[in-house]
C-alpha cells in the first residue's frame, strides 16, 4: 500500500511536464540500448506504461528513474556529460529559432522603412 506522500510522488512522476520520456528518446538522449531498458523494466528499476501510436507500442518511462539507472551503471560523471549535451542541443535549437525570428523581424522592419520612405517622397 502506498502512503499519501508516496502516492503524490508517483502521480507527479507521470503527470509533470518533462517527467517522462519514451524508450526511443531514452535510447537517443541517454545512449541506452533497448536491452538495457528492458532489463531495467524486468528488474523493477524502471516503471513503465505501454502507449500506442498507430497501433505500434512504445514504453513510457519516468525520466528520473532512467537517470538513476544510468548513474548506477555508468557513474555520475557520465550522466552529467549526457545531460550537458542534451542542454547544449536545446540551446542550439533555441538560438537558431531566435536568429530566424530576428532575421524575419529585420526584413519586415526594412520593408516598413522602405514603404514609409516611399510614402514620404510621394507626398512632397
């Protein structure tokens, strides 16, 4: 039987934004193999839920449990390195988005300035 505080932690782990990931994401981001994931599930180290996309099953895992599994198997330094690489990729994506938006805004600004200049010159 789960205590209330344990139940809150359990529910939060599944419902909090960013608290879960798919087995495919775990393989991609954390360089785990499917065998390591299945071993973690079979030994009870990883909780999972089976979801389906177009009738294809995939495992939904709790991210913190995946990180604990990696920490125990490969060490804390390895997990830190993986997390830094993940954060670096996220920053690069965000910077690219910001740069694209900045370029769009600068083009629009130039168009507006040109239109204003043309309108002022035709009014004289």
